[in-house]
C-alpha cells in the first residue's frame, strides 16, 4: 500500500524493521543512542550545543503543542495565534483549555501570514507575550514563513512558538538565527520519516530552565524535561518512552543524513508535488491553492462538483488500487488532501495519478479539463 497521507507517512523498510526488537529504556547502550538522536535533532533545527536542547515527549504532536504553550506562555497569559487553517485552530483550543488566553489573528487559508499583520496585532495588544504559528498548515497546504513572522515578533520584543510538525526536516529552519524563538516543535512521523510515537521540541536552555514548574502540569513541563536531562543524563527519560519508535527514528535519521539532509528532502518533496499537482490538473482536478502559495507538503484539491463524486467513494476506490489518502478535509470548501511527504518518490506520484484516473472513472466522474 502506498501511503500518501500528511502523516504518519510511508516509511522505508529498514526503518520499519528496526521496530522488531526488545529494548530496555535504561540500558546504557540505548541511552547513548537516544542522546545522539537528541544532538542530531538539535543540529537539524540549527540549534547550538550548550545553548539549545532537544526536549522530547512521548506521544503525538498535539501533546507537544500543549507542552510548549504551558511551558512558555505564563499562566493566564496571552498568545497571539496565527490562524489560517485547522492546526492554527487546534493551537487556539489547546491554549484556551490550558488556561491561557488565545488572541486569534485570522488569515485566509489560501495564503501565508504577512509580517505587517503580525506587527499590527502585537502593537494593538501589549499584553501578548507570545506568537504561535504553524509553519506548514496541513489543512490547506499553505506555508507561513517563520523567518518573516519571527522578524516581526523580535521587533516587537515578544516570543515565538513554531508548530513545525508537518514541515520540519524538509522546509528550512535555523534556530540560531531566530533568538526570539522559545520552541520549534515536530514529531517523528512526518518529514523525518520515522514511525509515530514521539514528539520533539528544540528550545533555548536558559529560557526553558527558568520556566520549570510553571506549566501547571508535570507531564507537559518542558522545563522539567530539561531539568531531568541535566540531572540524570541526556540518555534518560522521565517516563517510559516508545523505545522501538525511537530506535527506528535513529535509523530514519541515518537515511535522512545519507540522502543529503534538509535540502535533499525538500527537493524530493517539491518534485513529488510538481508531478502530482500537474498530473491532477491534467485529470481535471482543480488545486485549492494558487501555485505561488502551494507548499511542498500536501496537495489540496477541490472535490469535483458532480453527484457521482463522494470523498469516501474516491478514497475506497483509490485504496483498491493500492493508494491510501486522507479521508477527511478541514478547508471550508469540500476538498481532497494528498500528502507528498514520506519515503515516496515522483514515480510513486505517477502511480498514484494512474490510480486517481481509474478511481474517477470507476465513480463515473467526467474528467473535464480544469
Ligand atoms: C500532524 C500535525 C500535528 C500533530 O498531529 P498529531 O496527530 O498530534 O501528531 C500538529 N501540527 C501540524 C501542523 C500537523 O501537521
């Protein structure tokens, strides 16, 4: 089966195979492996040894978004959330339910946020301490630029939280060039092409140390994660980790570096996107985003406006042809979402286009040119 979902993604056979072992989390051999993974992840984020630290949490990306908010936004404090899709909305909900006060900056889900929009919102409300943003909005596929937002945040003397879950490893990020950034966060199972089970934050250590004990949650306190590492070692965990997923993630990281790291991964995904987008247009399917706003992570297409088309029917017909795509959409208009990330190539995209043509024919959708 070819998985073209925006996470969890298709993985390499050797990454999956690495799961099939028993490991004791406190075994020093695993501790060394885990500590090395933390250093590699920090380096990919543009972090600096002794200044920035990788602070993992067991579980999904949402847990880390909540941990980032709880750790860095003061209790009852205000966070401006750039909202141009489902994940911005989720950050708003996580902030509200954590007892922080989200201030929403609404942006159309068809374009990235502009620096002046962030600057104006911050100027209007001095009580906002943080800006939360999603790097790649996995709802529509639109990209917000953390360097652009970060410059506005820095100029206003505020702090930045970046949800880079569907971007990290493929789109560039340089923490040492963004001193306003408290945290960039992501998971094992998207552009780094590991299995699900672990979320990562990379944070400035001094800032994080100061925040220990203020999260209102022991589980989600990144200051405590750092304190534990500094006391018990970078190879240790507070609670039982998904050891197999971490071990497999180490294998995925080897493949990442062997491929050529971030530039090579971005180049492969961008080519996947080009092939898929052009092919979809030839099939008569209309992209949701203009080409200039199209990110390389996920292609969102308008659903054909014909009664013969249903998303559930299309997904099932594709699955019978060996291709699995997302079975839901989060845009205001009905759409189809197809991921370009994971251990997949342009050849896989051509295969998927063949399957899409077959599925449309099976449903009886007339394929007029877009
Ligand atoms: C996938 C994703 C997440 C996290 O999803 P989980 O299911 O919690 O791992 C968060 N933000 C973005 C932008 C994502 O694409």
